[in-house]
């Protein structure tokens, strides 16, 4: 039973970028791993138990375009 969410820092690994970076790490169920890849992009690695099975979700920010004002989101 998980009594609260724990955030676990995932250290940056030189020359490793997303999506590979976020899959290098593992956290216990109920924890959220977070960190920055070698290019400084944010990653989250989450685990939980759903219907008696483990569920893993890996999320990361990825630059997909280039705007003149520096904003990465549309």
C-alpha cells in the first residue's frame, strides 16, 4: 500500500537523451522519478498498480519545432 507519492531525482547521464534517458531508471510503485536528459529536457517515470498489475508510464518533453520567441509550446 502506498501512503503518498514520493518524487525521486533521476541523475543526468552524459550523452543520453530522451526517450532513452527516461527508460534508464526504475522507481518503486507509487513513486515518480524525474530528471533531465543530457539536453536539459524534463522526464517523468511513474509506476502504479492497477487491477493487480504493474503499470509503467514514461513521459518526457521533446522539442518538435522552433519558434522565434523561444517558446516550445503552441
